[in-house]
């Protein structure tokens, strides 16, 4: 962006790992805040995850500085206190009470920095469960999301860390609200976002559905659709396309485009609720029509008619997506690999535009401790003291 980013000038200290806390941090960083990620001397354990966790660090830690420090040493604790005293925002997603034991709890830090906005990313908000340890998958199970995603009697977590990510987004919302309040009062606030309550919020639509319908909602795998055409269809060859006709106006355009004259003239199909009752009549005809049509032709006609549609993609297909590549939706980053090398790739940008401009990459993913010396200099440390801390293994640089 040609102008200063929206959060330019805000200082953030991030004590976090895995996904939820780093998501909050990367969103603030992408929006222009100066984010210092505080890591153990050996670096964040998230860097070394394999399997489904192998992409966590690479996705949620761009545009940050890395400070590796021994927080259990007196000198390391002093560094953290100096950073917190000068910060606008502090992020942490450790077990309840862990930051207090280290001397970095909100009640301790606000004494020196009453303007500090302290954001905790937890498993649960206040209540009977608040001391439990939670994970994204734990709260998907107990919050009903896994039930709604899977097959009957076979709950299945969503195919992304959706609760970690959304919980981090709620953390950002709380931080921005606290910043606005600080503009009026001059005082910071303790903001807490959580996994369980985030899950409950996401399934709230199904709770309301049960009240309205009088029936428990069924998993998405066997749901009763609200629309007559809202399905995945096979195309000629091996393609598949999702199609959703979600209004009476779209139904008219759909019938016109695909020359479904009999359907268009039938008064029993004039309204969506009537069409839903006749899905068994409608879908075989549409399925047969689409099965004889190449995927590209089908999608071109659906787009021309203004009908919602989607090819059935895998995550890897997004690397070459023409829309993402044309609009700045993918950022060129170098992902650290387990052997210490890095690999260039493209990863999704924060999905926002400001006056038509996207948020870009200002800092690549940092090596462990890549900015330790720079951060200490900015905090007022002299080079002799920095050299002493390096010699004592209180801080680390690559």
C-alpha cells in the first residue's frame, strides 16, 4: 500500500505458539503493527511440527520480528518487562496462570503500563471449564461443530484449524475495540478470546434452526437442504461442480440458460419451498444434463447466468488460481524447512482491501532470533550489554 498501513505505529509483543495466538499476531502485523514474536532460545516448537501442523508456522508468522530469549533468567525477564512497558498490545496463548507465574500477567504489567491492551487467547472464557486445557479439535467436538461436519454417529473436525483461526480473529476484534476505548479513556484493558465460545458462536445458527423448525439439525452430510438445487454434480470427464440456485429469480435465470422450459413454466416449481418438495423430480434431470457437459463449459454457462458455482478444488489448486494470483491474494514467502533451509512459495494474504489495495509482505518469515539484536537496540540496550547477553545465552541470534 502506498499510504501508511492502518495500524502503523502500534507496538505488539507476542508470547504465543501454534495457531490461535499467531493468527492474532499476523493479522495485526499485516495491518501494519510492529510485532515482536518472543520465542524460547531454541525457537518456537511450532517451527518443528510435522504432519498436519507442518504449515502452521509458515502461514501465521510473516511480517513479524523474532526475539529468542530465556524468560526464566533474570536478564531475560527484564527484557520482556521492558518490551511490555513500551508496548501497546501484548498477546499470549499459554495455559491459564502460566504468564502470571513468569511475572508477565496482566495485573503485573499494567502497573508499569496502564495503557497496555493485554489479549489472552484461551480454551474457555470464565466459568466451570476455564482451567481445562483445550485444543481446536477438542472444542469442535464439545461445541457441536464436529457433529455437524461429519456423518451420523461419526463426528469429524472441519478440514482446517477453523476455531483457532476464528478465535484469533475475535481476539483482533476485541483488541481493536479496546484501542478505540483507550482513545477515550487513556487506559488499556484485558481482552480474552476463547476456542469453546467461538465454536458455540459458529454453531449458533443451528441452535436457532432447532428452535424455529422444532427438529434437531442433522449433520451436513445428511442435511435437508433449504434449496432445491444445492448439490455437487458430475460433469463429462472427471470434473465435479457445486451449484446453488438459492432464489426464485436465480431459478428463472437457471432454467433460461439451460433451456429447462418445462421447469420454467411449471407453477408447482415457481417458489423455492415447492421446488424443495420436488427435488426427487428435479435433480435427476439436471444431473443427467450436467453429466454430458464438460466442466469448463458448465462453469462458463453458470457464470454467464449469475448462478453461484464452484469447482471442487484441493488446497494445492489455489497456488495457480488465476483470481488469487491476479489480485494480490497470494504473497511470495520463504518457508523455513526442518533442515534449516527455506523454500519459496505463495501463501494467502489477509483477505482485505483498503481503497482497492491489498495488504502485502513487509517481512519474510523470521529465522529463530533473527531480530534479537535489533529489538534490544530499539529497547535501549547498548551493544556491550547485548554482547554480554549473547555470551550468557540469555538471547540468541542466527
